């Protein structure tokens, strides 16, 4: 069908105009230039250690000697995404706060891990459930004990 034939038959055919794709931003919310995975990968020597956790980039070079788990665990993920390793260990809220001072930027939106969106906040608050399970088990056990000890 040629353009305009619909109008001859009394139908108004409106062509859809696709808006031009917005260019990807070049700076994060704090005005810092985004750090690409390629750039991140260049920082993996003992004198220059960067890593990304939850799409944020950290320069942990000055923390190598202080890290309670040893510098080896940091060096294993130098220049890479360390999110899974970081979460598998189960860092405390204090450790998460301490990480803030090493933040130097963020990954560009196109290079972020899709499954990590918002997971930093979820992981930081996950300790409540871990506390609730033993409390619930203790309550059930106490109820069971008192119920059967009275009979």
C-alpha cells in the first residue's frame, strides 16, 4: 500500500514518528564522569586497585592492608565486578558504610548489570530476615514445649 492511499478511502492514517534515541548520559548524579568496564579493567595492580560493586566503582588501593579478609580477596577481583563476592561474604552495615569513602564513580547505564538494579539497598537490609528466622524457631519450640509439658 502506498503512502496516502488510506486517506483516499476516508481513513486517516497517521505515521508514527519514533523519537530520536536520547544519548546516554556521560556523568552520574554527582557530576562525575562515568567509568567504563574497559577503564575499570586497567586498574588491577597492587598499586592501583579498582572494582565495581552494585554498579558503583571503588578505588580500594589504600584499603588493601586494612581489609579484614586480607588483600588477596580484593586482588582476586581487581579491575572487575566484585558484587557477587561482596554479597556472598555478607558484609555488615558498618562495612557497607566504610565502602562509601572509596567510591570514585559509577558504571555507565549501558554497562550496568541488570540483575543488580536496587540490590544494594535490598542487601543492606537483609539482616532483619536472618534475625527473624531463629526468633520464630525459638517461639515455635517454646510453644511446643509448654503445650506438651502441661499434659
